[in-house]
C-alpha cells in the first residue's frame, strides 16, 4: 500500500502537491487508506471516493 502511494505521487507532475487521491473502487479505497496511514501521509493526503466528489458538487450547486 505504501509503495502504491509513492508510485502514484511519482507518476504525476503534481508530485508532492497532491493533497487528494480519488478512487472509484472499495478495494482501492482500503489499500490507499492503509498506505496513507502506514506510509506517513496521514496529514498530507486525503483519500476520496468518486461518489464523495459528486456529493460535494451537488452541495456546492445548491448553495
């Protein structure tokens, strides 16, 4: 899990500026949450399911 987070950070131009990972599968959510906690990223990266983004967008539109 920790290695996957490191790989994902290295595979993007944003690198250390990434503050949120968006996933679309429960297995990925669990894996990245575990890696975030054990890899020392707990205060740096938020793991979000794509459905959470939809809820955020709907809430923002209603305001």
